[in-house]
């Protein structure tokens, strides 16, 4: 047998598409948290070799950032159409943003779960989320809030309290198993929309003065 005949045949691994890699990474980080998501675990979930993350992205931290950027771009793609709408009433404008925020959280809960996890840890990852996700959204809402306060339709509240009031319901929206215990987890598109609308209405009622 010649040397060429004895040489093993190398098989090329068929990699998932980039979007699928990032989506699976988002699922892993949202479910397990950053620390518990090892490079080996990522390899298993992505269906790739264990050194893939380091070879492709440089490190687990860099892969986490790529995953977050992917999730943020998906969220902004759904949020931006609401932001460019010309709505005269600042209350309706703010309600539309809050409603879409809830719709995004219901349909894609992973980013909210990841944010809740990182919110308990003082880290560069939390800074990354705050600078690219939380703070920009609050800045988008600020002009509407200022108009409502100036008109006497809403009292001035600290930025963190506003975030807490708006973001609070998202914790429930992203807890599917708990929602099923209450038989309240929305399933159909109509139920998803109705749940987001109902929560946005309740939150806005709490913010606005009679």
C-alpha cells in the first residue's frame, strides 16, 4: 500500500450559518449565564469543534459581544419602525415605544434574560449592554417624557425608576415556565399582541396623571 493510500481522509465540518451560530450562542448565554457557558459547552451547542469560538472570534468574551450585537440589531430592526412614526401626542408616542418593547421581549426573550443576568454583576459586559441597549432606549423615550412633564401630564421620575417601571413586566414575559403555571403564556400572534398592548396600557396608566 502506498503512502498516499494510507493517508487518512480529512472530512470538512459543515458549519451552521453565521446567524444560526449567533442565535445558538444567545440561547446558551441567556440560559446558563456567561460564567457557566464554557467554550466546550458552546462548541456542543453550536455543533462545531471546541476550538471554533477562539479560532473564529478570538475569545469567549469577544463571541459574547458578537452575540449581543446580533441580538441588538434584531431588536432595533423591530423597534426602529416605531421610532420614525410621526405621532403628535407624546403619550401615544411613548406608549407605542413601550408596546413594541414588550412585543420584542415576548417574541425574543433571550436578550432580556441575558440583561437580567448581567444586571446583578458589575462587569464590562453590563457596561456593554447599558451603553448599547438600555441607555439608548431611555434616551429615545426622554423627549416624550419631557413633553409630558412640561404639560403637567406626568410627574418627573428618576431615570432608573422609569426603567424599573417599564422593564419590570419583562421579567414575567420572559419566564415561560412560570407563565405556563398561571396558564398565561401567550402563544398565538394575536395573544402576543394583546399581552403587549395590555401591559403597555397598564404601565402608561401608572405613569400619566389623570
